């Protein structure tokens, strides 16, 4: 699965307001997402950059990544 496909899946979860993907909620860690999608952590890191760039998520230093 590519970072673009994972991006589309997480974006859809955010748009649907799924539990764990609602505004203000903390996303799973990059390691957890890598295990969930069976990809390398670097793939998740690229996908997270896309989500941040598009304003869907925000990073909070030391606390994790949260849905915007």
C-alpha cells in the first residue's frame, strides 16, 4: 500500500468522523499505523507530511499528531 492510498483512507476516516479520527482526537502513532497498514514507518512519515500539508492533522511536539 502506498502513502497516497493510506492518505486517502485516513482522510476518508476523518471525513466520516470515525472514532479515533474526529476533530481534536489523537491519531495512532506512526509505528501503530505502520503495523495497521503493513508498511514501513517511512511510508507513514510521508503520508503524515501530506496530511499536515493539507491541514487535516497537526503535530503537537512530544504529544503526538491530532486531527485538526
